C-alpha cells in the first residue's frame, strides 16, 4: 500500500485529488470494468465514503473531490483512510493507497 497522508480543511474545497493506478511493474492499469471504493474512519466517524470516481479508465485515473459545502459538515477528526479496487470478477485488490487523515478547521474564517 502506498502511504499518503491527507488533510481536509472544513469549509474549503478538497481536491480534485487524482490518483493514477499502476501495476507491480509500473505500467498503467486499465480500470475498464473496475469499481473503486475509499473510506475514512476515526473514533468519532464510523465510516465516511470518500466517493472516489474512475475519471479515465484507460489511464488508471481516479479522482476524489469534496465541495466546500460538503467539508463544512465534517467533524474535526484524526483518522485513517484507504482506497481499494474491485476488479471485473469482483475480487477486492488492495488497499492500493491510504494513510492518516486530518479534518481541521482553518484559522481564517470568512
């Protein structure tokens, strides 16, 4: 698994955060027919779907994005996140990428 910590600021747009999936030898993994799932977990949030989208299957591109109005609703937490792939035969692969996540309120408020 690729370790990738992220910070999400409450009330601010997050992303788009783009991930390019590659196989074990570094070649682009064509995601045609695949599904993707990513969740955030903490002691205060049982599970939050990060709503990843395969934006370009041929290039292995996955995007995660939250609008400012969506991040406004999040609680301040420290937790973990990860992303898994589901291949066309429904085999779960991964987690592919993940790490610690912080959701914080920015100092500057508008």
